C-alpha cells in the first residue's frame, strides 16, 4: 500500500513539472513571436528613380547599298575592289551588251526618220497656210488635211523620241557609278562574267558600298524603358574592340514603334568616323539615361517579397500586415520602383519576408520607421 502511494506521488510530481515546463515554453514562444514582429517600416512617397541602363548596340554604316545590274550583260571593266574608297558619281564598272547597243542605234534611226517626215509635213502645212491668205488659191479641205498630217507626224516623233530615250537609259545602265561617297566592302564579279536579272539562282550583288565616314550606333531599347528615353539625351558607350576608352554622343533618332518580335524600340546614335577609327559591325555597350516613372513608389529591394506565385510588399494597416501585389520598374543599387494599389503615406515593412502572413498582427508601435526619398525625373 505504501509502495502504491509512492508511485502515485511520483506521477503527480512529474505531471506538475511537465505542466510548468509547457507553460514556460509557451511564454518563451510568445516572447519570441513578439520579438519577431518588430519590423522596420517606411512611409511611402511617390518618387522616381533615375539611372543608367546598359544595353548592347552595333555600329552600322550610315548609308549602305548592294549594287545589282539593271540589264543583262557581260562584265567588261572593273575599276574598284574591296577596300576601294570611292566618291559619288565615280565609275565603278562597265558592262557590255551588243543587243542593247543595237536597240539604241535602231531607236535613234527611227527617231531621225520620224523627225524628217514631221519637218516636211510641217513645212507643207505652213506653205499652204500662207497661200490660203489669197482667197480661192487653197481649199479648206487641203489645208485641214495638211494640218492633220503634220499633227500625226508630230505625235510619231514624240513616240520615237520616248523610245530612243528609253533605250538610251538602258544603255547608260551598262555604266555603274557610285551613288554616294563610301568604301567598297564586297566584290562578287570578275571581267567576263555574265550578270543581270535572272542570270543566277541565288543572285549576289556585284558590289557592296558602305558609307563609313559616318556611322549609326543602333540600340534596341526594351518596352519597359522606351518611354523613358528622349531625343537629344546624352549617352556614353564603349566598344569591345577599343577597350579602355569611353565615348560620348547624343541620341539622334528613334523609330517611335515597338517591333512585334522583340517588343523593343530601335534608336540610333550618329557616330563621326572621319578618322576611320571604327568599323561597321563593331559591338558596343551603351549606357542610356532612364528617367523613371512619375507615379512610382521607391522602396528598398528588401521590401519586395518574391514567390513562385506572386510578387508583393507588406503594408501595415491597423497594426496588421497586408500583402499588396506589385510590379517592379527601374532598379538601381538597393532601391527599386514599385507599382500597385498603394497610396502616399502608406507604411510598408522594409525587411519583409515570406514568413509574414497576411493579417498577421504587427507591433508597429515599437517598429523602427524611416522615409525613403528619391530624385524625381520630369
């Protein structure tokens, strides 16, 4: 009996100790939870983030043309080769096509013949007109017939003249000249080659001419930054082929539309290359000034919580945490632009984590508060 009493006493003592231990653990967890809710907060202000974005670019010739033959013919003479510097109007090559020359000669003879007939009928009409001044010498029928013959011959002359000029233009196509100053960068023909429309299954240009004294630096700007780029803005760039040197220029023009394929806008920067230091096709890294968005809120990167399902910040309202879905804009250093259902004066947690639950009590009375300011871009 005494043994049973001892056992009951030991069990009661153990239960009492366990209850005390549980109560102490509960108090410790509550204290830890209270400590964990001491988050840093900030008051939102509508600010913009100015930054420079780095984008790849490529140097392109300011003017570029592939020269194809207009008429069929054989290459007679070539006066240029790869690397040749040429001037506008300079003869690059000559073709020969005997049939074109024959057609030109025939057209010239027909024009000369038609012109002679017209001059004769014109002279006849003028003589009859002078004679008709004396009443009864020339009938009205003969005068009208002579006038009609002169007008018909005049129309024939004009038609033969147009045909002659057309044949002359075709003949002139046998001489190929440079349309602008530049450098021959490609040559695909040699004397004696047959060239012309339809002479090759895969037509190649006879010559390729590029203007390289002035180049275009072409850059594709993503859609999210396209509205932040302005004409005339100063940009900095450096070329991979010219390490250690930075260059400055201004934005010359922009396309004003987004490509359907890449969702980007193409801008161009004129580059002076009279010294011939650069070569078209060089790649560049371009730093463009991005002005930011006037309606953005600027927050630390640590305030943004990203999960597989959403991206949000945690605001504090009535001492409770509220998830607010956002989208991000420009980012620079430890700050980022955010957009969402936020208002000026809202408080958000700057050291937010996914462990903070929606509607979780937050002891904002003891929270450290700060206001983040940023430059505003107009």
